[in-house]
C-alpha cells in the first residue's frame, strides 16, 4: 500500500464493544492523487476536519464483504449516510480505493475489476477529502470541487445537501440487503416532492396524501426549480412549498434525513451522550398508510406495531417475505360466473386505489350487484358515511384496517369456499417483520416500547377482547348481507338512492335493442362507428361498435381506462359488451356533438364559449396527466374528440388510443404510431419516448385553431392521404404570429383572432391563449408546459373579460 501524504496521524477511540466490527481508526484527512488504501489495512480512513464523518471501508455483518462509504463517526452503530455502490459489495481480502493519476477515484475488487468509479478524468484533480458537511469531494489545487458525493445520494440527505430533480433517495430492500428497495423519494414531473412504492406488480404514490389535492396537502406544482434541503437548525424547505421544523430545532445537533426500509421518511437527531438516534420528524404518522409494505391482497393492521395478514380465502405467498403478499386459494376463473360467487365482509378494511367505479349515493345491494356483474371486480368497498358510497375494485393492493374507517370491504370468493377459509380475518401470528427493530437499522423509533414491562396476561386479554369484537362485527355484517331480510330498513333508508352512474356489463341484445339495430349513426372513426341509443332506464347513450377483432387492444384500453375515472370534462363510460366477435362500449350521450362541427362551420362559437372549452379541456387533460391513480396519455387530442354538452361544457372523448404511463418512468414505449396526423407531436416521427407532452402538443394546435377559427392541421381525409400544403399551415401560422408579436404592432391580436367574432373578445384572454398555444407546440417537448400549469394560467385570467 502506498503511503498517505498525511497532515498527521492520530489514534481515534470508539466504543469498546464495537472493536470487532469497527477497529481502531488511524485517520487521514486527505487522499492525494496516486495514493490508495486497501480494505485489508483497517487502520486508514479519511475523516472530516472535526472528525464528524469518517470515510472508508466498513464490513457487512460477519460476512466477507465490505462497502466503501461515509458514516457518522460518533454514532453507536456507525450510521452510514452514503455508499459507493449498494448492490455490489467488495471482497475483504484485496479490494482497494485509488485516486488515480488521471483524476478518477476508483474502487476495485480483489481481482482488480472496477466495481465503481467517479466520472472524472481530469488531470487537474489533486486530492480527495471529506468536508465537515459529510460531502466526499475531489478538488483541484485551487480548491475547486470537481466531483462530490452529494450529487449521488443513496438513502440519506444531510443538512445543506441539495435534493433536486436529478436525485432519488432509495433504501435497501430490507435491513442488511444488498438490493435497492421499492420505496423512493423523488421530485415528480409536476414539480412535487413525493414518495412512491414502485414494486414489481404495482406503482403507487402514498405521500403526500393521494386522497387530497395538492393545495389541501399544502403543496403547489407551480414551480420549475424542483429543489429541497434542510438546514443546520432543522428547518426543511422545498420548492413545492413543503416546509416544516423538526421537534428539537436548534443549532449544534447532528441530523440526517433518511428514507427507511419501511417506506417512511424521517429526520433523526443524534444523542451525543448515548450515540443513538432520536426521531425528530417523520412524514407518515400511521405505518399502514405507506403503500406496499404488506404486498398484494394482504391487509395491514396497526396495533402497537404494524402487522400484515391475509383475508379469508387467501394464504401468505412467501412465509419469510410479506412484501410478496397473499395468493388466493382458488382459481380466478371461478369468479367469472356471478351464480357461483359470494361475498365475505371484513369490517373497517379498505383497499386504496384501483377503483373500477365510484358511485355515491348508492345502496349496499346495488353496489354488490355492480361488482357481481363486472368480471374485473375482485371486491367492493362500501362506506357508510351517511349516504352510502360504493367503490368496486379490480386490483387489491394497499389494504389496511382502521377502527375509524366507516365501512367494509366485501371480497368476491367462490360460492363453494369452505367455512374455515371464508371465516373472519385472523390477526394472530400475523407479524410481518415490520417492527422498528427490523426496519430502522437498529435505530430507536417512536413505536418502540419496553415489552418487558408489559404483563402478558393483559396483552392476551386485550387481544381476546379485540378478536371477540371483530367476530361480532363479522357475524352482524354476514347476517346483514345474506339474510333474507337484508339490512334493517332503518339503515337501508340511508343508502336507498341508486345513482345513474353505475358501470356495468351489457348484453349484445340489450344494446341492439337500445340502438334500434344500430340505426342512428353519430360518427365513424378508424376503430369503428358510434350509434345513438336509449337504455331501458331512459338514459341516452352513445354506443361505440368496434369494427373487428384487430381493435381488441383499443377495446380493452377504453374499458379499463375510462371505466375507472370520473371527471366533469371527460366523457363518462357506462359499461361495455363483449360477446364473441361483438365488442362495444357504452358512453353517456353528449347532445351538442363535437367541437369541430361548431368551430369550423358558420354556426361558430362565441368568445366566452371558446375560452370555456379551452379551460375545460385543459382541466380534463390535467386530470389524466397528474391526478389519476395512473397517468393516462390520451394520444389523440383533436376537435373531433372534444364533445360539447347542453351547456357547451367540453368533455374529452375517445380513449381508444389511451396509454397508461408508469409514474416516474423514463417514458412510454408504443408498439405503433397512434393519433391523428396533423395533431401528432414530433416525438412520434423521431421515435422518441412518448410522454404526456404529446397531448400538450395536440392541445396547443386545438387552442390555436380556436383562436383562428379554421384548420391548422393536416387532418386525415377520406382517402387517408394528407394535404401537404395544409400540413404546413401550422408552421406558417406560428411564424406569422411570432413576427407580429415582435413587430410591436398593438393591433396584432385583432389580425389573428377569428374575424367571425367581429372583435367581440377579451384581448387579454386572447393573448394568454395565443401564448399558451405557441408554447405547447414547441418542437422540444421539455419546452412545453404541463397541463397543470396551463390550467393555472387560464384560471388566472378567467375573470378578465375586458374587450
């Protein structure tokens, strides 16, 4: 081993009982270019000037593996705040760290293979050192930082360390694991700081509270900086307006912010007298609110500590890993026939998200029928909140039990399921390995208590009483659901009203009768024709009949996407039919047809109606992009797919080309080009990843067409060919508008706005719409705004109707 060019050497004592795992340290403050140290030589480390942080090799338990990282020197468990490569430990025999002469800091294994290295190859780099902030840096002779570990955080953020859009905190899969876990803290594309469970089966955001909107959560998406940090006082600041103070705010305390293996984000403060960490703030107060900790189908219950358990009819998938969840003891095919299934009620249990349908007010029996008739439905949640609310569920993730939840989940199980399997939920022996001792790296938690002081007889008595109450609730719920008398009249009256928004499966005969044998055609597109119909209950509907089997993908895209979302600016889907070669979708009927028929005909829309259509369409797209449980990219925004109701409120239609986009992913891959020529973003032709910005581009064209009052796009004509002269109209119009804006001519707006309006429009609103339209059709997608920011801009000038 080459010698250090040392400032000085000195002995550093640690707690005696940790000598075996962390030997006595001989510290060096600096590693100069050309120097190295080996994992076998356990006497050399790099320390910060005041010895707060130590950088070097540390062992993984009693194994033959080591990591290279940084830890708090005085913490009892040597709490690691950064490591070079979590999923790739190195051998304890011959591995070493070298600051090579070319300026790269390189970690090599015993066989000299490179495990990790910095992306620096500057011969100007002179030394590596650890700052008092805990930041490992590479500096040139002038002291400039050319590389820093702060730019590559793992699971921990330190005071004054900036957290940006390029960073992500990810904990290990479990304590001692070499693999990254499924939880992460990151800045979402809407500029909001979030935590997400991104598991192998599902992705689900759980912080901030997904049941509330941004403003209710005290956040905003109206920023572009995406930056967060906390200072030496313990005050946290984020560009999305998240701010808080730790409970022990003040100077002189060593702190760290860590996302733990249980998915919770916490700030810890070091007790210098004991070397232990105390929690001074945490993001999630209730452990079961964190999504994904119990796996699919399972239910999280918090009684002194979080526990996972399987519902009736399900068994634990892996006895050693609750994150795998539960598996049914029956075949899913046994749930297809409504005559062969029944429902099992579990009181005070809810499964978050993945709603197929949301209806309120609704009766319990109607909710049961809704789930029974839908082959996708695995269960329904019924909330007894005064009027009765029904949620049918297609997927059962993130189950939790809470005494304060005013409802029950009703599981769909086979009729022949044995009594023992369909009995009440059992909590005994249901620990899921999520106790603080297991998921907090040995750190103390607010959940920890001295169980030695608990008299076990009282604990048994408590559990027995709790079990008795649960059995009583189950028996009452079972009797209420399946007895001949149903639920008592005094209760039923509160849930008697049946909403007309129910989603159901129709027969082909029903729809053939409703449309009078598909007599009145409302329109026709590439995937099929739409017919007007009237259901037996009096509702007017639009029935889309898919042309043939090649559009099966579009059929299921619409059925699964539209069927579970609900927004005033989106066309509501009532149900579907799938019988042999017949595949149909049933929508609400929108009486005033599509935007193109009003905008490009002599019967033009007034300014107030145009601005309302722009705002409503933006709201609908923003809901799809930012607020849905999944992100939905429409992929075919155009005037033909914007319908107008009786009040000329817009409703976005035709989700046959919709794409569900993975949250936080790099982009969606499509197997074929989708959309309508003339409204398609350049990404399609350039074969780039498709994101929600393709909808923004198309929305911009629609906005500019509403301003001009005529086509700017090369919409597909009957022979399927594009008019190339028409195709260039958008580019010509954009260049012309930009020239007029730059000319300084005050009358440029009047020369652009549709002359049919005869000057009756708000100039300020028109300028805002033009600016939005131009920004939306930028060639570079990163220059285009989000639909959320477009909505906010339009809302800001909604009341400015000055002519």
